[in-house]
């Protein structure tokens, strides 16, 4: 999360107040880690946890009242479910936003992290090996090691964000 915050600061060098959008229905570890990452970067934070889709309007009103300069959207069920709407609202509010890697399909300015979908596919292949007779205890433990950065130029144009070359060089994929 700290890397996501740092990337957002590259796009919005005057970033002072970070909005964090999460899910009220899951344990609060991600909001706590996000808060710590933002504070370590010298940012004030405003956290809003979604209970339902209706909470989006209130959340963005809270972010506007707090004068948030950027949005960190946590990779949790409700933000994934409402991802396209959240991206639209962030763009309308002019908030540069960073989402998790697998939420890139919604078109946020930045999507960064490891792919949970890829990890799930790898897990399925290990289950298949076990079902085919492999000894589960003999299989190597695998995990996704390489984070990816997807930069969306269409979103950048919508919010008039200037993307530094240093960030573009880090991109695994550039869209738009």
C-alpha cells in the first residue's frame, strides 16, 4: 500500500489529504495498513467504509468536505463490485485514484499490485496436481511475487493529470 501511495504522490505532487475507500463488511486490517502507509508518507487521511452501494454518494461527499486530493481504493469485495461507479465518481471529482491490480478493468488512473486472479489460477493448478495424485506435502509453496502497474491515459486526460515519465517507465501496461 505504501508503494501505491508513493505512486499517487508522483501524479499529485501536492497531495496532502488521501481518501481511502474500503468495505465495512471485512476485517479492518487493510484500512489500518493503508492509514499507516499514508501517514508514513506525511498525509492526512479520510477513511470511508462501504456498507452498500448507497454509501458511495456519502463517501464522496465526505471526501469532498475533507478536501481530499487523491483516492486509494482498497481491493475488497464492495469496491470491486462497485469499481466502475467508483472510478466514474473519482474522475468526476477530479481525484487521481489508485486501485488494486485486478481492478484495472474499471479504468482507474493507476492500478498497482499483485494479481489475486493470477494467484487463484495458480492455486487451481496445484489443486489439479493433487487431484491427479501429486503429494500435497511435496509441492512447492508458490506466491505471486511481481507487482504490476497499469496506467490509464484516458483517466489521466479526464482529470487533467500529468503523468511523470518516471512513473510511465515503471508501467507494466499503459492503456489508452
